[in-house]
C-alpha cells in the first residue's frame, strides 16, 4: 500500500499521500487535480492542493469500504504553458504511477479549474474510465488554433460541473466542449449550479454529493442517483444543462 506520496525524478510531478485511512485492498483510484495558471514556470504553491481536499475527504469517506484511494497530484510547475500542456503531462505521469503502484484498477481523474482541463485532456489514458471536471478552465474559441480535443474521451464517462455565475472560467465554454464531446461519446453530461461562482461554495454539499455519486458509480458500479442517470441518458442540450437541485444527495436519491 502506497501510503506515502511518491515522486519521479528531481523536479518531476509527485503524488501526495493517500487521503484518509487507506483501505486494505485497492479497488479504484481518484487522482485529484488542483488548479493552475495559463502560463507560468514557477513551482506550484504549497497550498495549491487545498482546493481539492474537501472533495478528496468526501470521496475517501464514501469509498473506503469499496476500496477507493485518493491522491492529490502535485505538478512540476503551475502553468499549462501552451502546446506543452504541462499539467496534462503530469496527469498522464500520475496515471502511469497509479498503474505501477496498484496494478489494473480503474481510475477517475477529478480536476478543478485548470486541473479540470488537465483531467479532460489526459482522459484517454488506458487506466482512466471516468473524468470529473469542476469549473474547468478552457481556452477561448480561436479560429487560428485547433479546438480543445475531445476524441480521447471516447469510452469514458464524463461529468462536468459549472457554476452559472463563474467569473473566472466561462461556463459557456464548458458547455460547448461538452456538446462536442457528446457527439463522439454518449456518456457525457454536465450540471449547472445556478447562482454559484467559481469555487462552488454556495452549494458545496450538493456538488460533493454529485461528485461522490459519479465516482462510486463509475469506479465501482453503484447505481447513479436518478438526476445523474437522467443527465447521462438525455440528448443535448438537456443532459448538458442539467440543473443541480438543492438537496441533492439527501432527498433526490431513488
């Protein structure tokens, strides 16, 4: 059991310690991907992982009996840095490391902000069966540059969650990406958190419950809550603009 964090060569990305109490047998892994910057060669802040730790604690609690472990990915640097796609490269390294540590177990990439972009971009890794992108940072449409790729998401279940009042990352851009991804992969859905901002704090309980429901369903085959099941099955745009109702995780389960 890899209780301690692991790292590659000097200056490389590393995995943080397992969050919570490690299960006796690992049946699935979530890689938590913090936010970052559009362009920067600086090392990430020591506090960079704070934005995903609440999600990690919730998943560790809900998934321990099923054999779930969660690790925060600590990037080499904080910037995406254009075509270098540094955070996606580090995410791919982390998925390789999970295979080395735990063997053939399903992996969910769960990212926020620029980490959401990294999760979507690295989602084609062979060990990955699902992708959760929360308030993902995505580039503006540019006729001079190719659009953000989506073909790598084929065969994965994908959930995007975005606050409608997000002033840092444009929710319309995540809708457009989801719309393109849905054409190649029917297992894509997107929830809108009305009146919430970038950090999704106003409805944090519902967001964490939705994320946990998605992870337990994709990694361990648990039944999805009815709204999530409906969102995955609905044609666009319905399944890509699904409102996250107040009380999700309490009264809305079957």
